[in-house]
C-alpha cells in the first residue's frame, strides 16, 4: 500500500511518468522515432514535415543502435502512438495529445542525453536543431550540454549542412516561400553552441554559414531582429575560435543598418539600437536617425493601428522615448498620438465592459424570472392536489 501511495504521489508531482512505461516497453523503435521527431519539431507538425524528419532520424538511429528497419516503419510508428501519445492535427499532421507528453520527451533527452545527440545528428531541418538547443540551454539541461560537447564531432556535419540548406522555396503556384529559420538565426545558434560547447568542430561552421548568408543577401533582405540576435551572440561570447570576428560583426551591422534605413518597425529599430554605441559611433547613429525618420513617415501609423492592449500602447511609448533619448529626435507629437489612441481604446474597453455587465444583469433577471415562473407553476400544482 505504501509503495502504491508513493507511486501516486510521484505521478501527481510529474504527470509525464504515466507515459514512461508505454514509451519504454509498449512501442517499437519506429514509434519512439516518431515521438522523438515530433518533439524535435516542437510538439506539432504537418504530415510531410514529419515524414522527412522521421526518415532522417530513424535511419540515423537504426545505424547507430543496429536495429533493422522496414519500408512501412513510419506507418507502423504512427499507428502505435496516435490517439495515445499524439493526435491528428490539421489536414495531415500530428500534435502531442497532452503537454505531459512533451514533459516525458524532455525527460527522455535529459536522462539519456544521447537521444539529444541523435536528434541533432539525425535532423532534417535546422528548426529541429534550434528546438534541441533550446532544451539544452534550459534548466536541467546540463547533461545534454555535456553530451553535445562530447559528441561535437558527431553533430557538426549535420549542423553545417543544415546551416547552409536553402531557405527559399518556389511553390507550385509560382510564388515563393521560406522554409526554416533565417540564416541570421542559424548563425546565432551556432555561435551560442561554440560558446557553450567550446568545440572547434562547431566553430569551423561559422565561416561557411556566413558565406551562405552573404549569398542570400545578394537577392534577399536582411532580417533585422535575427541579425541583431546574432550580433549579441558574438558580443556575449568569449574570444571565438575563428578569425576576423570584428570584421564579420561590422559587415552584419552595416547590412542591418542599411536595411533599417530603407524602412523598419519600432521593435526592429529598438533592437538595433541595443547593439549600436550611440555615444561613439557617429556614422551608425546618423544612419539610425535616418531609419527613425523613415519609420516616422512610413511605419509609425501602422504600428499604432496594431496596438490591441494598454500594454502595447505603453510599449510603443517606451520605444519612442528610447529613440528620443538615444537619437536626440523629437517624438512629442508621436507620443501624443499614442496617448490619444490609448485613451480612445480605454474608453471603448470600458464601454464594452459596461455593456457586458448590463447584458449579464439582464440575463440574470430573466433567469430569476424563469425560476419564479417554474416555482409558481409547481406551487399551483401543489395547490390543485390539495
């Protein structure tokens, strides 16, 4: 009885335990590969995406752990876990059936961190690498960090290949789509890995990934926020195991400043100012002022129209005050516009709340009247019986 009570207490403390026995004992390697692939895709994915992720991961695991595979392993694995670990999602996709399934799969990676190594080495997209790296950086991710450091040579080829994988995809309708994280985001992840893993094999990936980014910039526009994240990763890292870091940082900052000059949102300009020395870098400040002028002319009203809460109005005012303080620009009229719009929003919100309160009171009165009618009816029935 005592052991049963302990089991129930452990289950309440960690609901993912309810899935552990099924994961370890009741499904095949195909089923486990499906679940690991779903986890590496963030807990939900379309059918074709899962097919690619499963194919790469299952083949890698089969080679590493020496188990046999069959052509119908994906179908078998999905059949084993659907409506137990995962449920249908969208047209052809799947989603974890409960957040505790994600908790289980996180624990699977932490307790046996070679699973995290497999998820990176057997990844089919950089998005999966980002997911695993986020898990490694989180609390209780120390064992994963240690395993990735130990197996840096094993994971580096996949990271390098997917860091350069093409992002721009032509659709059947003649349009263009973009698949996976930006190259700026991929580089930021690689630099974080170099910093945390201290692995020369990962550091060697920075230069070719940067070349791939420059290639994209010949036809595509820089992604400001992701590029700033990359610059912050460089600034926050110890001396990296590569040459010309300052030159690369300068090239990225120049490209982002030029992009901001052609137009940017308030959040992009705010993030950009976070990596510009506004007291020393006069040329960069001059470009940032031009970016603000373009923002004021072309994008401010759009930002204002997209505010949907009092917090968002306050956030926009804070951004404008930051621009005023760091760029020495006049934002008084812009702040007045925001405050006016915020006041109108608050008035509409209060009016709506009053309307809902009146509607609730009316419904309550109707329900009470209905209750009295029923009581009167039963009262008359009792009177008739007498």
